C-alpha cells in the first residue's frame, strides 16, 4: 500500500514538474500565451462593440452570455492548437526521446503538458470573464457559479489538446499543413456555434448541427451557469463529448508518444 501511494505521489510530482517546465518555456516563446490571452480579449471587445446593438434589435439580447464563453473557448483552443506545431519540432530535435529515457513515469511528460494547458486556459478564461463582467455580464445564479463556469473551457481544451497531441505525434515533422486544417476546423466550430448568435437566428436546417456540435453544449453550459438556468442538459452533452473523445484519443496519445520517442532511440 505504501509503495503504491509513494508511486502515485511521485508520478504527480513529476507531472507537476513537467507542467512548470512547459510554463517556463512560454517565457521564451510568448506567442502561445499571448495569442491565447490577447486574441479572445480583442475578439470579445471588438465583436461586442460592433454587433451588440444589432443583436439586441434582432433577438432582444446582446448575447453577451454566449459571447463570453465562445471567446474563452476560442482562446483556450488557439493555445492548444499550437501544440500541433511544437510537438513535431520537439520530436525532430530528439527532445521526446531524451525525456523518454529519464527514470520517470512514462506518461508524466504528457500529463504535465496537459496540466500546463489547463492552467493557461484557466487564466485566459478568467481574464475574458472579468472583461465580460466589466461589459455587463452578470451571474444570476450567484458568485459560486463562477467556479464551474471557468472550468468548463478547461475541460474542453484538455480534450482538444489531447486530440492535437495525438495528431501532432502521428503526422511527424512535416505535418504543418494537416495541423493548419485541424486548427481551421476547430476554430470554425467555435464560431459556428450558439456563442456567435442564438441558435434560432440560424437557418432551421442548421439548427441540429449548431446545437449538437461539440462547442455549443459547452457554451450553453456556461450560459446556463451565468443566467441561473437549467444546467443539467447541456452539461451532460458536454461531458458526453469530452469523455467520448477522451476515451478514443487518450490511449492513442500515449501510444503515439511511445512510438515517436522510441523511434529515435
């Protein structure tokens, strides 16, 4: 029992050390944290300034309760998509293989990377939410709703990061074109969601696609948390997407990491 507890605590410490290392690396590569903070902030301010009045006339609401979650998700996903370009480069210079030879838990580097992505997303979502509150966003369900509100984008981005890591390890050093397409599709899902406008505004034939694509349930969960509305339905759909994708891509990410690391040893 003691050995198992020590092993688990050791693995957690290793993962946290890797997370800290990845976070410190962003000091010399500031583009990722910058774009994950600056892009959603500017998007929120510009879109709200330009469109809020027209949206209010059209729907009776400025849709700030949907726009803030959309921007929080967009910022987190944009940062996670950077992994698709960083991982092939790390593989090419042999960094993955060197880490693989360390006497540590095999998955600690991957978990550490995901912890770093989660921390970055939490900070980004917190900043966007604070700006949204300054613009008029209110949490009708009480201040405690802010906590799960901020962790919804973290949960989504962790799964997106796992998918990107899996593909980044699979495509190898010449996969920039594929990752560009993946990034375009991912950001397209964010902007083709209920965050950009209420579902009712879209043509009727698009309603099922908009409503049930992966990003909309997360946005609707955050909207319900801020408005004090029913959360269970969109939350269950969000968790279904999250755990469904995780069940497929977590084993693939571990497998691809092992293959990529051992291929250069």
